C-alpha cells in the first residue's frame, strides 16, 4: 500500500468541484462542493446517533436503506440544515435535485451533507445557482478534490485529504477521502462529514461491513469537545472502475480493502483531532493491558475528553493525576495501584507513574516532551492484552474565542 | 424555616478552627480546618464513585460502614492525598490521630478530607503541627466557621457557607454547612468536600437516607467541567443537642429535616456551580415536561456539561442549536420537533424555540438576558410532567489559565 497524492478524485472515474454560493453572509470562501461519478457507485454510510438529526442526515439514511447505488454527493458549509423543520427537508431535496437535473440523474442518486450553524434555513436560491456552477466545474484533477476539501471547511484551519493505492485481486485500487470537522466533534457512529471514494469493485453489503468496522477504530476514537453533532456523516462510494473481481465475501481481498480504507480514515481522523477548534497540538492516548477491548476504548476516550487533561496538555503541565482521575470515572473497574503511565513525543519518552504512584521524573523533561505538536500518553493497566488508541487535542483560549462568538 | 448567619458552627455544640500548616509551598493562606463536637454525633456520608479514591475517602467510607458516631472532621487543602499509595493511607491516619490525641478521643472518631493536587504526599510534620494548632483554636463563633470555609478553598474565589433554622418536634433545630469546589467538579454520588452539621436528633440510618436522597437533587445536579474528582465527600454530622425527640422513622419531622437540609445544600451547590473555575456566571437549566424523572435529569445535565453551550453562554450568544444538540446526544429518546426553549434572567424572559424551530426572537434582547450573573434556560419536552434542575457555569479563558498551569 502506498500513499498517493490527492483526495476524493484519486480513484478512477470520480470528479469534484467547489464553488462560492454565498450561504453564510459576509464570507467569500467556497461553501459548496460536489463529488461525482458517471459510473454509478455502490455506497455505504454511518451517521450521527444524535436524536436531533439534520435534514441531509435523514435523506442519506433513507438512501442507504433503499438504494444500491448513487452517483455522487453534494455538500455545503455555513448552515447545518438541522432543527429546520419541513422547510429544511424541502431545501435539502432541492440541493440534491439541483445537481441531479444538471447531470440527468434522479435526486435520489445524490447524497447530501451540510455543516454550520444549527437552526438556520438554507438560502435555496443561492443553493440552486451553486449546484449549476458545481456541475459545470466538475474535474478529475487533484486541484478540484482539494478545492472541494476547502469548501467544506468551517472553523477548520486546514483542509483534510488523504489517498492510497493498493493491489487487490491483481488490480491497482485507489481510495481517497476528504473530511471536515473542528468543533462539535465527538463522533458516535460516524464523524462530521467524511466522503471517501474508491474505484475498488466491492458490493454494497461488504462496503457497509468494512465501513462499520472501520469507524470504531477511527472516527469514533476522536473527540474535540465531547459534543456529538447533529450532522455527522461518513460515506464511502465505490464505482468498481479498478476492474478487480468484485469483493462479495470476506477473504484476503476484503482484508486488503479494509486495511487501505483504515489507512485513509486513520489519517483523516488524526487530522481532524489535531485541527480541533483552537487546538495547538494532537493528543494521542494509547491504553494497553486492558482486560477487554471495550474497556480499553472507554479508558482511552475518557482521558482524551477530560477538560482538565486537555488544559494540562495545553500548558505543558505533566499533571498526571488528572489522567488517573479520568480513567477512574470512566466507568471501568480497575486497580489504580498497578497502573503505569508514560508520555512521549519527538522530544523523548518518560515514565511518570509506576504501579499507581509517581516516579521520580524530571518536570523539566516532562515539559519538553509535552511542548510538541504531537504528544502521546501511554497507559498500561496490567489487566490483560487488549489495547485501544484515541485522539484528541488540547483545550485553549482560542477554543473559547471561536465558540463564544461563533455565529457572528 | 429561616436562613441564619453562620456555617458549620450554627448548630449547637459544634466548633471550628482553621490554620496555616504550609501544605502547598509558596502559599500563605490557611490550609487546614477542623469541625468538632464534644457530644458525639451520628453521621452519614456519600462519596465519589471514581474508581481512584483518595486516602481520606477510603478512611471515611470505612468509618461510615462500621461506626455509629464521630466527633469531628479534619480537612486540608493543597494536596488531595490521592494516588499516594500506602504512604498516603498512613499520613491520612496521622492527620486523624493528631486531632484525636489532642481531644482525647480515638483516631476513628475523626473523619478526614483532602483537596488539591493528585499524586503528591502530604507533609506529615506540617500536618502534625497543624492539628495541634487547630485543636487550640476551636471556637463556636461564626468567625471560626468562616475561617474553616476559607481554609478549604483551592481555586475557589469565595467561601461557601449556608445555615438555616427550623422547628422540628417543637424544638428549634439548626443546620449549617460549608463546601468547597471549583474545578474537577462533576459530582457522582457526592461533591468535592461538603461538611454539614446539625443539632437535630436523628438516627444514623435516617440521616443516611436523608443525605442519599438529597444529593441527587443538589450536588449530583451540578457540573463545572465534567471531571468527577477522586476526593468527593459529603458528610452530615448530627449531635442531637437541639433536644427534639430523635427522628427514627419517616414522618413529618423527617420531612421537615429533609426540607431544611435541602435548603442548605441547594444553596451550597449553586454557590459551587457559580464559582466554577474561571466562571463569570451561573447557568441554571430546567427541564420540564419529561416523561420520566431520570430523563429530565439526564437532559438537564447534558446541557449544563456541554462545552459548546458553556462557551456560547460565556459570549452571551443565544446559539440555541447547541442546547438542542446536547439534548439530542444525551441518550434520551424524544421528539425534537415538539420541544420549546426559553431563556430568562433578571433582564427578562424570551422564547427562542417553539416546536423545534426558532421563534422570531430579538438577538439583542437575547444577549441582554444572557449578559447577567445568573441565567436560566427552560426546556419543555412536552412528553410528560417530570422536571429536573441542574446548575453549571460558563467556560472562559480563565478556566484555561487556571488549569493550564494549576500546579505552579
């Protein structure tokens, strides 16, 4: 498997476009994106578990339930189209129809996704003009994929794309994706807008299976602020143009596909966590030695979501008691008196806790290790062999600034 | 029932003291406190559910389990005596013994409580000198109760005391308490250090029953940062000096006691929430119209703990979508399309959401309402008649400042 350039157009037959429709007043950035494949793609999706679901989420869930293939996905940033009632459902349908009419397919061939402020109505005239522009600008160039990744950003500071190629059944297969997400990020079954495309031939059933397994290890293991969004959407579309024999069952080909998908989504997930609103650094928490996988996941997520851990990391303060505390209230039973804890970064590695109490570590060295853009905390519970990794970020002044005045 | 002056010495027979033992280097504030009653008091307690329990929590749990009465409680701030191993257990016992030796009682007659940094060892020589000083300074004056409330503060900005008197069985009964807590506040079964005293005659069993019911409505309904501490301790001591016929069963007297206790602890809990680390304002969330009590509690707590709600409140931004979103991921099933939401403060009241979508409210008026020291959000789920109230605070730059560099 190799990393390759590009994002959602890395796979054969997929094109993309971005445009400025003017969804959020005062903003001049591109705010609509389209991903499209002439050859219909089998597809799968996972979505937010929030009871309050945005109109595009409801639309996509229905398509996943009743359709085998789609031709693309249209996305907008600026307004989430959530808590928008019947009018929101209608304007979402118009967004899909706008693309469908241009491309001479049905509205139900087009997935939708929105991100932005909750409770506002989409400006349907602007959306309508936007969809026409998008269809005109479709291109398979990497620059178009990149423009699409930029168009879906809100408080994100960097676009997030990743692509790989691998060989499946003797054919070269490509998988590429883009994602956005910076605030209201605590995915539960999926993440804030992630669109992955592949030319691999794989059945809808196996695609859904691969995606549902993958999300548990990737997007469900990140958190920026513990707020599970109303709009979380993670879609994979597979148009089969790589020409491999279609994956219909488990086996070596399926495993190779899952591995390549995981490579793409792990990178996208880590990029989201590290680009959390206001974040200065990526915090990785590895929980080793747990008695069950579920406990390892719970412990790792409890630590990355603790505001007190996140602020300590912000201040380069090795206040390890907060990590033990966050483990302790996670709901997992364990013996704190056998836990080990260490931290590492490119500045080195340091044991902070041995059998539940502090080692005689150097605070200066600890601060050096924490003062890096990527920091890892490694827990060993000494209760078994299960392990899990979660990703988050520090909690900073900038998070407050962004969110105390988000709508203006 | 009347509010009266004072705190832990408002009830007959209880005295208090505070002293500077020098537990945290560089600090000159009082850091030890003692609450004492010559007449042995029946007592009850609830404690943190965190798996990682501080040495004083383990000590108190054991005393509640095996003893009927105690004579007092010694408390320190600066070091939490958590994750401190066998040495921590021993230094906690020495703290109780230091008081016991002076007062000629047994170490097991003295409850303990600690708050501060996790993972450090208590300086036993300083503690030993401190206990002697405390016993010399014991006094029933309100000033001593106040000094004790100040001595247990860490990042708190105000001491927290409250006292009431009421008539039970024809006798005037007093209940007074003090509490501390500002960060790592998300009590689960209890709160960060609350000591309540009363001269009411009530059996240990009824006292525990009253306290266990009370905590669900008070300390378990507040959150500052969603971090459940290792040291949460809520103790009530009742020495019976009011001379009422001892409460041994449910009935009017028991109800009067519960009401008075609730009056004290509700005020203490709200003071803790409003004095959350870095907080500029108290946020109250009332959930009405829930189908079950449990759902009302879950919804109210989900909203007060959302970082995105807390930052919006900080910025006086009526970003109500975040409230709906936090309700939606709480785990409670409901119909978002029938929910109403309004906000109020001493500046007025305003309906923001009617049947799941925005009313045509004035943003200017909303900002005026939010720009007050106490702000209430009122949710109506229209699914039943159950209700719950939770208290939290806004999330500010100062929270980051305090916690990015807590230990220095």
